[in-house]
């Protein structure tokens, strides 16, 4: 009977110790990356810019604990790039293929009301 009581207490103590570790620091954006930030279930940047005709990187920082991603759409509504969905606080880099000049829409697949504009020129 004592073993049954002791084991859950020891297991709880071990789990409680694990939860006190601080989160890993969020890395800095790589040079030249397009920065998009999610906070309070919205994108902080309403418009970002990228060069036409060259692949580029989106550095996506999720400051919320909720899951988010970045999804880029062309003017016709076709998906150009769908980033990984993840909870925060954390950050990821997403590779975007070369795009032609124009205006693209950026959304979050989980929260479609989160929108931004990507101007490629």
C-alpha cells in the first residue's frame, strides 16, 4: 500500500520539476528575411515586402500560446506557400519560392481573420 502512494508522489514531483524550465529563447531573424509576427491573434505587420523573381525567407514569430502559421495566397486565391502550424512563444523560418511582382495575401490557417499583405516588387 505504501508503494502505491509513494510512486504517484514521486512521479508528480518529477513532473513538477520539469515544468519549471524556462522556455528556449526565440532566435533572431536571419538577415534579409521578411518578418511576420503574430500577437493577440493578429499579425502585427499589416504589410510586408519581398523582392520579385527571387526565393526568400519569412521569419514567423508566434508570440501567442495559440497555434498559428503563415499562408501566402496569390491574387487568384491559389496557395503559394503554407507554413508549419505551431504554438508559441516560438519562431520558425519558412522558405517562399520566387514570386512574380504583385500583391499577395497572408493569412493564418487556424484564424482566417488574421491577415496581412505581401507586396512583391
